[in-house]
């Protein structure tokens, strides 16, 4: 099955959390991200939807 890539804001909305929380989960290694180019302050990333589903089910 193909991975859907979500923007940080969309992942945050699904988690009912802030974008900062999503970045913390990524940097803590609890959620994987795909880098999309580079940004000046934070690199632009996308979140794999299947991994977000696993996190929400408590499998990650």
C-alpha cells in the first residue's frame, strides 16, 4: 500500500495536538518523517500516515 504523506499541521490536527508536538515526536524518534527540501528555521518534513496511525493505536 502506498504511503500518504501528511503535512505537520495535518498530522497535528489528527492527533489533536500542536505542530510543535509533532516535531517533538519526530525528534524523539517516536514518529518518522520524510524531509522535503530544507528550511531556514526548521526543515520541511512530511509524516507517513501509516506511522501516524500506528502511533495513535499505541503501537509506536
